[in-house]
C-alpha cells in the first residue's frame, strides 16, 4: 500500500521511516512525503492515472494550503476509487475536527501520533 504523508515538519519523514522500518522493508507499505498541501496536490496530479496513493495522512495545520483545503480538493477531484484520507489534528481541536468530518475525512489521528494505533488502522485498511 502506498501512503502519502503530508506534513510541513520535515522530520516526520525520518520518524515514519523508523517506525515503519519492517513494513517498508517487506514492501507491505510504501511512504511518499509531501511537505505542503500544494506539493501533495502536485504529486496526486502527476500520478493521477496510476491512482498510486491509496491512503493519505495529512496534518491539518500547515502554512499555505491547510490540510482542510487539501482534503476539500481531494474529495472533489478523486472519486474512482477515492483515496482514504486520515487527518492529523492537535488534541482538543474540535472545530477543525468537525470541519474535516464535514469535508469527508475518513479517520482522524491526534498529535503526537500514537504509532501503535496508526499501525492498527493501516493494517485494517490493507486487509479490508
């Protein structure tokens, strides 16, 4: 499964590569990183025919295009099959959570990300 991680914090790449070392090595999961909403849309547009990103993990609070704006673009443009979009939100950020839910977010994670919970959610999607 290819997973697009969208977060303006560049150290997230190292963190995901460390926490998912086994899954990456076995080919069970492949991660692609975008460090802005704009970069994520560019990646999706460049790979539109392949529909490569099965799952998108996006931070909500980013400079420029927010994760909510990105979510709106994704849900409007990509229908067949629609990618699963999980939003990453700060603890207690109920207003952004509500807006993301209205825009069609499939799931939510709270920062700091609990990688045990994330792995469980991803494995359920893989075995869906």
